[in-house]
C-alpha cells in the first residue's frame, strides 16, 4: 500500500537525502477490542523507483519501539 511519495530528478551519479513523511494512521490497523487505530510496529519494506510500475530499490525500516 502506498504511504507517501516525493518527486525529484537526479542526474547520473548525483545523490540527495529525501524525507517522505508518513502519517501514523497509514501504518495503523483497527483494533476491535480497543475500538481504536493501533500503530503497527516492526519492520516495514520501503520501495524506491521511477514509478509504481518500475521499483528499483528495496530497503526496510523499523516502526515504533
């Protein structure tokens, strides 16, 4: 599920640090016992690409504690 994106153009060999903000609700799921959204924790896959059909890089990040 897409959580965020940032459009930029890089020349060959150019590097840039990019921040993409993701709302906590995007990483949450509904907990029927708590009757509330609960942030999922643990590893999440991150995909980077030219478009949603051309994903060239995969990495991961940890959410929460």
